[in-house]
C-alpha cells in the first residue's frame, strides 16, 4: 500500500481557507470543544425565520440501553431551505450569477440559469404544486434525468415544506413502485424520457408501470404524475414526436405536463417556514435485509452541514466553477449537486449525459468548456476513463485542464493506481485530491482531506470533518486507539446526519445503534495508520458496492430466488477492475432441473427488471449446494474465495458438508 505523501501545492494553498494541517487541527478541536460557537458561525450566513437559540444546539441519545435514539439540532429554530438557497442569494446580489451551466447529452444542447431565473421557476412550480393540492409534509416522488427541472422540483418541494423522495432513474418500475408505496407518495414527477449516449430512455413508461404496480401489489394510489416534455427538446427535428408518444400511456385524469402546471402561475411564492427538525427529504438506500431504507434528513442541520462541507472540502470561492458528476438520484447528487452548491451561491455544471458520448473525452472537454475549478466524481468513472487513455490511441487528446484546483472522489475507496492517474493526468500534479468518505445516512462528507491542509496519501480518506468524532472499535466494542483496524463508528452526532428511517424507528436503532450502544455504526471497516490517517477498508456487512452503487446481497438473492426454478441463491462481491466490485451469484436449482445459458439469461434479466440495470450480475454459477455451517449459516468468506478462484479457503472443518467446496470450484464457469 502506497504511503507516499503528496503535499498540497502553492496552486491550491494560496487560495485555501485552511492552508495548513495545523489550521485544520485547531479548527477541528474547536469544532468539538466549542461546537456551538462553531455552528453559530455557520448559521450566521443564513436567514432564519426564528433564529437558533444558544445553549444546547445539539440534543441526542446514541445509547439504546438508555432509551430511544434521537438527534435534534437547533430544535426551536425555523427557516426555509429554498429561501436560503435562492431568495437570500438574490438579495445578496447574486441574482445574475449563473447557478447552473446545464450541459445536455448532445454537446450542441446546453443552457444556463441564473439565481434569479431559478427562483422564478421554483416559485412558479411551487405555486403549481400548491394549486394541485400538495401541502407541507406531503411526499413527492421524483424520477428524473439530469435536467434542471429536477432541481426546480426538489427546491419547490422545499419551498412549500413538501418532502421529496428522489428515486434514481436507473431503477426499474418494480423498485420505483416499492419506494412510491413505502413513502406514500401522492405525486410522481418525471420526464417523458431522455437520451443518454446513443440510447433513449422512456421514463414515463417506467412510471406508468410503477404506478400500476404500486396500486396492485402495494395498494397504494399515486394521485398524479407530472411530466416534463424533455424528449421534444432533444429529438432532432421533432420528427420522432408521434412515435415517442406511442411509447407510453397518457392518462387524462392523472397525468399532466410540467409546462401546463406552470401555466398562469405567479413567480412569487412565499416560503413555508418550517421547524429545524421538519423533514426535508427522504432518500432510499439499500438495506441488508433487502427492503430499502427510507433515510430521513431534516432541515437546519442538513443545510448547515452541506454548506460547511462544501465550502471547506472543495475550497469553494466566489468565481469558481464547480462540477459534480453524480446523479441527483443518489445522495451525492442531493447534497453536492443541489443543496450545498446553492447554499454557497456557487456556479455549477450539471451534466445530463455520459462520459463516453460522443467521445470518451467528454468529461475533459466539459471541464475545458466551462473552466471548471472543482471536479467531483467516482473512482469507477476514473478507472473506466483511465483504461481508454492508457492504451495508445492517437485520437485521444486531453484538452487544457489548467482551470482545475481541486479533484474529488466519492463512493468507494480509490485504488492508488486510479488516484495517481487522476493526480497526474487530470490534476497535472498541482491539484489536491479530496477522497470524501460518507454515506446516504451521513448527509455530507464525514471523513475527508481538505485541499490546502491535508498532505495526501493515495487511497486514504484522511481525517474527520468538523464536528465529527470517529472511533475504531474491535468486535467486542473496545476502542482501538492509535494505529489499528476495526469498525468505523461515530461517537457523537453532527448536524447533517440522518434522523430516522421513514416510519421505522425500530429498524433505525437496530441497524445503526444496536451493535455498539453509544455509537453510530457505519457498516464500514477502517484502518488508522501511524500518521493518524483513516483508510476505509470497505463494507463489513453483506453489502456490495458496484460502481459506487450500494446494494445488499440479500436484495439480489431475493430476486434470484424468486425464480421458481431456484431453490437458493447466494451473492458475493468479486473485485472488478472498473466497477470496483461485481456481483458473483451462486444459484442452487431445484431437484432435477437443468442449469443452462437460457437460465442465466433469464435470471440476469430478472435482476435488471426487479432492481435495475446497474445491479446486473457479472457471473451466475451453478451450485450443487452452498457451503454452510452445521447451524445453516452460509459461509460467504468461502464463496468469495471461490468467486476469485483462490483455493486458499482456510479452515472448512466447521462446514456441514466440506465436499461442496471442491464441487463449487469445479463448477466455476469458464468466463469467471
Ligand atoms: C462507500 C455515497 C471508501 C462506503 C456517498 C459507504 C466509500 C458507502 C467512500 C455509502 C470513500 C463512499 N472511500 N468508501 N471515499 N465513499 N464509500 O450511501 O462503503 O451510496 O458506506 O453514499 O459507500 O454509499 P452511499
């Protein structure tokens, strides 16, 4: 493991808020010892309807043995997030500042929107929502491509106190139906479709199916579906219009076009002042039992935390142009495409397309086009692009990227090879890389480097952000001080952390607080080196991380086992060069049934249908049986070894049938 240190360069330091590690350390100490003062300074930048009262901003209990777990921050304060992102910035003179440069899938399709214009459209849409009967506390589901309307919709919800739940538009109709029902969404906002690369996606059709499935399987009725007419914009010459309309249904009673919702609505909409602890949004994330968890984030704490992390972790300054490539359907898109940049009156790029279209230089050409200063993406994208540039290809030139100052990484540990490529080829050895560790549940970065302060070690996430107190525990819950490895937990809350799981406080406590009472348990492993750097070692529960998308083995196993021919399935991660991890599935068939290529095809399709294309297995192996202990527990450790063809399986004497291991090795498909 490389432990060479890369010091921040003058290029970064001279602009930095925190130009040395000492400055970071002082401020970090202060964020723990004088926590209230620290957050008061952050809060002062914002507009409050009722200001936070000094004396105990943070109230919480992390110890399930002492009662229910809760976190409350600035409890009696009142504010509106949308007002703080838009009206406040317009009042502060940023009305004409560009909020987003929007870049479409096709390089010829782009636009920009100022803070003032964004405010106008958000108010109009918020009025439209009100006119359709959406009120404070109502849940609004969003299933959208990367278009400005997605941002407008999220902020309009925040403006009227409605709670959005964005579902990544790569999820299947089954997955969407489950989330619509669990969230009891009244309204679904979508687009007819979008192009990504050379493929067209018809989101409205997925929504039609999902609404139908929500009704039949979950007895949940979605009252209304609002649809952005996006395909017309991008259909060359409009000649396909009629054909596109045939691709989905239109229900006159429940469907309404976005532009019709806006029609005649005023661009003035007074914000709904909400309590600091009122919910801002729900975002589903995979749970290890298979059922998705509705992570609830609230208002004041989330805003303060998003704003502070953005400012310091990306070292954002007024004239910078920031770009986060994440989709709004994931937490990274929520916090670092929408809320945090706008809270800092930032100018961002929002990109609809893929890194490979029309050519594999698309990311770099966008950085060059908008003179991006901060670029935030995932290791899987870096690895995929790096592979193209590492082969000799005369057509691949790298445009001038000298505007860059800070490079971010998120979603999974970044391997040193990818880190070095990012550092040298993209950052030209003068940018800082921040490896940001965080989760849907944490709301914002919790362990990360800071551009001007932290000397970088490729692959290490670094140090805690302000207000965050990480600990390493061993299996028995004993704290490991100094260098060592164990469970990553947090000993106290920070403002941006989740508050509960939607209508499932019990599961919230069970999943995050029962293993080590008194601590929030991340589910990740961590190592502290001799310099105090934290290295995330990956999930230690039954979760998989495919291209930065977290999913549970149980979720995929459930889908495989739903095929009537399958008696049992087990899924393990297998290291993958580009995706980080890939799904390796073991399938046990019912007596007398034949395993063949057709079955593999059907099962793969089933996973795509039930979850989404991003969850498609790489390998499905015929398994005569699974390695189980005498008490019936599947030994996944052994399956992981089989997946990679490593015969060093260790002790298998506790297995009920040790013979099965050899059989499984013999059964590995040729391509595995
Ligand atoms: C993993 C994404 C190592 C980790 C923001 C975590 C990381 C899970 C990093 C959360 C990183 C995220 N280094 N691992 N920089 N960032 N992870 O909820 O396993 O989609 O628990 O949030 O991704 O994934 P989620």
